[in-house]
């Protein structure tokens, strides 16, 4: 798991939860990591298509829209 458990728990608490189980935090971290990888892969493709090696903010935004 790349994402810190404490950060994930904080996200869940910001959503209104008083308590968060370790299993819930772990599963959300896994889901966010999977989604993040997909977005990043698409952003890399967009950057390469634009002739760049650097992934920019605009690539991430476009990748999220797709």
C-alpha cells in the first residue's frame, strides 16, 4: 500500500465517519491506488501524444474526464 493509512482514515472522517476500521481504510486505499494508477497511465499517454515526457496538471485533468 502506497497511501498512508492515517491519510485514508482522515479522508473517511472528513466524510462524516466517527470511527474507521482498519479494513475499511485498507480497502479504500487499494481502490484509490487502482484508480490513481489508471488515471496516471492515461495521463502518460496524453503527455506522450503531446510530445512531452513530463506529465502535467492538464494531462491529469484530461485523464480524469475520460
